[in-house]
C-alpha cells in the first residue's frame, strides 16, 4: 500500500504540518485562487517526477517559461523549489520501502556533490546564454529522451553500481557535472543524463536507475533552492508564495508516481508524456517563430536523439554469449 511505511507516514504528516504553518504565515487563500495554475501544473509535473527519470521541471519549466511567458530564471527556480519537496518525498518513499535495498542507493552519496559542483559552475558562468537557446535545448532534451526511452527495451539487470575503473568513474563525473549545469539552466535535467548512463554503460535495472536519478535530482533541487535563497538571495516573496501553492500537490503526487511505477505497466502513460513533450516543442517553434528558434531546436533534437537512440535503444540489448570453440 502507498502509506505502508511508518517512516514515510511520519514524513508526510510532518511535512503537511509544516506546510500549514508556512501557508498560514506567508500565504493566503486569495493568492492561491489567483495562482491556481501552479498547483494544477504540478499535478502532472510531480506525477511525471515520480514515474520517470524526468523531474517535475520537465513539465513546470516549459509551461511557465514558454506557455505563460514567465521569466526563465523564475521558471527554473520554481522547478528547483517544487522538486525539493516532491522529489524528496518520492525519495523518502523509495528508501523507506522494505523491498528496496539501501546498498543499491549508496552511490548517490557521491553523485550529489559532483552534480552540485556543475550546478554552481552553471549558475556563475552559463546564465548569459540567450533564453530561446536554453528553451530550445531543454525542449529538445526532454522530447528526444522520451522518444528513445519509450522505444528502448531497458535490459539492464544490476541492482547496484558495479566496481568501476578510472575511465568509468571519469565518465560518471563528467555526466554528473553536465547534469548539474543543466539544472542551473532549467531546474532539471541531471536525472535524465544520469539515468541514461546507468542503464546503458553500467546495465543497471531500470527501476533502480530511475530511483537513483530521482534521488540525485531531489538533492540538487534542495541544494539549488538553498543556493538561490541563501547565497544568491534571489528567491522573492512571490516565488515562496507560488511554491506554497503547489507544495501539498507535489508532496503527494511525486511518491504516488513512484508507487505507480512499482505496480503497473506504464507504457500508455509514457506515450502520453511523449505526446506532451512533442506538443511543447512544436508550440515553442510556432509561437513567435524565428529561423533561429527552429534551427537550434532542429540541431539539438537531431544530435540528442542520435545520442539517446544509440545508447538507450541499442546499448541495452543483451550481449551475445561467446560461441563455443
């Protein structure tokens, strides 16, 4: 059952009590009514975050940044803020389940610092990239990943990261660093690139890899939220209030997505996510179209689909056993 874990029940109740206290102090019902679209967006966004290797920002960032014309940095911050609740809630649910072996998730302890270094690097050196290029990159990333993800067979079987040599460790570090940079640009993405490497290069079980990617993105979201609020002092009162509007939604929906992942075949849901991502990419290019937007979208999509297809759809095929002499 969804609330079978005592640890998760206590976490959930404690976080709801905290939300009530924060909402009563910092927010209001009229503000919630006026900004109803924030929790509405996260009903789907948080469910996606718990169900797939894509974070809730995969829905929140494009809807806010592209559809609603909200400032790109504010859309990124909202993604980080809301994932700090939703994906952390999903992580607590995963870790508290008796069926899951905690040893399988031990590598997350060193994944996170490397990814956070990439996040800080991106925050300080990558924020001057034109907004339309960041939007084109993000929409191409999530669309091509979703297409290759649905088309692949995910034949990984390992329940933990194997002992790795220096080359594999360097590759992991580069991917984690790049994922942190992605999170600094659009509030998510570290989970996607990590998942891809885990199920291909290291042939890890799909669900274990998904869980690890959720935990890494949860930690980067918490750290990123803290970085923006404490170090940059860039979180406004308005952002806190919109975060509180969606908080209880993601607290439930993200772990519920992980619960669905553990119980059902989800092919039809994944196809729906693919359709949503394609629609978002098409809308981006049709809204105030320019040759630059189209060319960057096309270029990013071709390159990333080739990468994801070659890895997810081909490298996960089982290796042939060596023929007898």
